[in-house]
């Protein structure tokens, strides 16, 4: 998909054809709902009637600095009403008719869920940092939430919708919350001394997660799959790793690591956002991978990176993929693209069963992440930064969670994503 170009070409200023965009009808506003007293502690407001948009037109991109057309502006979303506002960078997850996100509360962060038109605080103890939340299914098919609790909770990274740096935590264990009963439990996942487990995701009782095991794998997280009743864990491929340093002089102060910053599992695929770090990585690098849970075959779905900010006219200096979502064999994500603090968003998807290159579409606005529940797709939109900063969600400038239509038309990628390592 298009975001892979940040690894080399995009960071060198390459502009890619993203095609013409077709306008969409504007959304009609709906009455807002009355807020309830919960973790957010605020009262909802009454919505206003929206206006009817006009039919968009097809436009052609103009010639960019490298002599190829640049993307035409994306059409506005025919989006639904705002589901919630976020005044902090927190992950959002969906599944089983639920949409979940973290909210600041006394003691850290609590969990809030929207289901059947009602929004309520979930009966879980706070966590010092936003929950690494995923919605899945129990062995009986009931909707459940997985997250980690830690002796030292990992902190957030500089870019991303509440994405954490798992290498900064320790003593983490996967927990499961049954959404029907509000009962929290700790599954019997074997956990040797010194290990730390994060970003769990459950499908019909099986849990995929990332484990930090310094005694055996140093600072490189492993992708593991646990099946109830089994004492052993299945190991799946992790992401790309940088080469070893050629000399101590070249690598002074540089550590080699690999971290999972978000993970999704649906019984077929385990897909995750991977950040390698080391000698030949550059300022930052990411890739999204998908592992077949049965065969272990691993596919690179997308990649990105960060380079020198404002390096030159038209230069793309940031392509940051979001944690992925899954729909059968299809992996979906959104990438935040920056050029001297002007940001765009690109939706991408790849069907790992067909072996194609993937497809993409430019999105309107600044989209930090997506969540998916069957045919329902949710986007987290942030305000465009007013100064030279990365997009973020704050009390003064909150983000919005909205249901959006599946982006269309999708353009076919001309080549497979390349490695994010130089």
C-alpha cells in the first residue's frame, strides 16, 4: 500500500499519484444524545441539524515536484454523528457491537464503551496509562475486552493514537473483561519470570499477544499465540530487524530493538504494528505485518518512517501507519503523512490471501486511527495542528470518533511495500 514509500523514496521527496477524488453528499445532522455521568463526568449536548452537501466533482491532480501528479483533494466524509470526543491520545477498539476507548479518571484512565446507542463507564479499575484495548470473543462467542496490567505500565510514544512503547514497561500480564458480566479475569497464560506481555487480542478463547523476554530475546518482542488448555505457546514471526552494528564506534548510544505497538487477531491472522530500532533505521521506522496463525506465513502489509522535518519543498517527512484492524484475510489501516507539518491521511488495505499489492484511498481530514466492527468503520479525526506540532487530542482541541463509510474508490498499489530499514 502507498504508505510504504516513507522507508526510502517518500523521505527523499518522491510524490506519488493518488488519483482523482470524487465528492460525496454531505451528512445530515442528527439530534445529539444526552450524556450520562460516568468516567467523563460531563453532560452531552444537543446536536443541530446538519446541511446537505453538494455533489462532488472529479478533479485531476497537478504536477508535483518530481513530475508526477499529486493527489487531488479528498471528498468530505458522508459521516454519521459524532460518537464521542477524545481529549487525550487513547486507542479505540470495536467489535461485537461495541466501541471502546480510555478516558482520564482519578488514578489514571478508565474504560468507556458505547453499545446499542448507550455509552457507559465499564466496571474496571483504572490503569496509569491508556488501555491497550482490543475487542474480541470468548470461547463461547461472547464479546470480551483484552488489555494488560503491569508492575510498571509502558508509557506512550511521541506519534500515534495512544500507542505505547512496550519496552518501557515491565511485569505486564494479559487481562480479559467479559462485557456481558463486567467480570475481569487473568487467563492461565504461562509466563516465565522476567517476561512482560502486552497488546493482547482474543478470538474464540485463543489469545495472541506480544511478549518481552529479555533473558532469551533481549529487547525484541515475540509474537505468541495461546490456546486454553495448552502448556506451550505458538511463536509467530515478528517484524523486520536492523542489521548488527559494524563497529562499536558506529553504534555508540544506539540500541537494537523491536516493539509491537498494536495488535489484532481474528482467528485467521495476527496483524501488528512493528517498530524496529537500531543502526540502519534512521529517525523512526514502522511496518505493519500479518502472520497466518495456522501456517506462520508472514506478509508485510505496509511500512513507513520519519525523516528530517521540512527538508525541502514537497518533501514527505513522515509516514506513520496506525495499528491495523482485520476483516477476514483483509488488513486495514490508516497512515498519517506529513510534509513540513502539513498532514494528510491515507487509508490502505491488503488481502493477504490473494497475494496482491494492496490498495489505498486518500481520506479527508487528519485521521489518527481506525476501528472496525463488521461492516462498521470508525475513524478518529484530530484537528489540524495550529503550529509546528504533530496532531494530537487535547481538552482544548479534542478529537472525534465517527462512523464513516468504507473509502471508495480504492486505487491499486503498483508495487509491494518495501522494508522500512534502509
